[in-house]
């Protein structure tokens, strides 16, 4: 890979300017991380956002997107990758930042030259899992439309999906942090790894619940069919507003699961060494934003597209301020997520 001219790109420029443009609120989390941890996580994030952009280019046929995801996966895994070209996808992006993300994909891949062998293996492993989830998503929902709603079959499939696209990131994050910050090559415990996985799953479930109405308009439902059936509703019925109250019961069931995962994420955060203040703050912010988003969900009318939960900028600033002020006081800090 080192022979690729793209590897000469200034990694600091790519991992600041472009990363900030495409990472939205997650950039706050990335920015506060210690520099040795920030670089591999930022590289992984850029590549995952690129694969996500390819998977979400809905104007192109699913099979075309699947082939391009495989091209990207092979380039990420190869020691000497061939340059990727996604001009067809670039032309269909409505936002400049997505176009630039795809235009600069070879620069992003070349950043793998700027990390050591272990980090490169961890980055490739987490991206392999994420892309597998994106591929599975495209395959499952190829025939989905607003008139033909397709649900995941059962709780196992929903749990597997949240692991592939987000739970695996919790494990990756943990291993990267311990590699750089733990003394004497200390490894994270299996319990901490599991909590980190649940942390990621919780954030993804929050996204699923927040976007449920929008996904249904595209024929996708990530809440499992068997849970819906237990609450007296079948996938075709989801397009009928009269079934909203029945659907709300299943919605609230998964809200409870999401809260349990976020609580595991909070336990995870508090098991990290106290001196890892930057990492703990970087964990606390998305957890508390996740809890805040759950508070704002339209629990009784989850299919109402006019009531999408959105945390205000003021609330984001308040969460950041509260965590920073509370950090020196463990009793106050511990209460931040108790609500």
C-alpha cells in the first residue's frame, strides 16, 4: 500500500477537515479523544461513512451498491489495493461532503499506512463486520417499498444487525483505547468488551427508534416481525395509521431494550480508569444524548413523521457542560445517567 501516491496525503488535513464535515455530532467525541486513540478511530470512521454513503445511494440498484461495497471491502483489506473509483455514486450525491468523501476514498484507505500493524488489523476487522451488516441490509430489503414493508424476522436478527453496524464498534473502541492507554499491555476484560458492545447496540437502537417512521416509508422495519405479531400487528398493517397504538407497544418494548444497552454503556464508562478523562467524556456524551433522544421519542405516536425526536443544540451544550463540571465529583457524575 505504501506505493500508492494517495498515501502522501497529509493525514492531519484529511482527519480534521473532511472528518469534521461528515461526522456531524460525533466529531465532538472524536476531537476530545487522546491523539493516539483518535487517529485509528477517525480512520475507521471515515471508511465506515464511505461504505454507508455507498449503501445509502438509493437511486442506484441494490446489486450495483452491493458490488461497490465489495470493491471497497477488498481495497480496505488488500495490502496493495487497486484505486477505487465511484464516479457513478459521486454524481448522485446531493451534498458536497458526501461527494468529497467518495472522491477522496483512496486517500482515506491510504491512511492505513499511518497506523501500526495491530491497529490496521483492528480497523480492517471492524470494517469487515460493518460492511457485512450493510450488505445484509441491502439484500434483505431489495424488494421493500412503502406498500411492501419488510421486517427483520425476530429479536436475534435485530440484535445481530445492531451488533454488525454498531456493537462491533464498541469492541474496536475498547481494544484501541487499551492498546494505547493501559499500562503493561493490560487487555480489556471480557465483561468490559461485552458492555462496550452493548454500548454500541444501544446507540444503534436509538437511531432505529428515532427513524422508525422514515424507514417504514421506505418499506424497512428493524423491529422484528415476531415481536410485532405478539402485539397483534403484521408488517402490511404498519402502513395503516389506525394501527399506531398497537405498534406503539412494540416500540416501547424496544425503547426499554435501548435503555438497558445505554445503561450498560454507562457502566462501561465508569469502569474505565478515572484518569482516562478524555475517553470517559467521549463515552458519556453519546450515551447521555441517547438517553435525551429517548425522552423525546413520540412513544404513543411513533409513526407520526412530523414528530421526529431531535436533541437541540442547547441540550447538547448543556450535556457537555454538565459532564465537564461534574467530572471531579463522582457522586454527581454518577447521577447524570440515573434519570
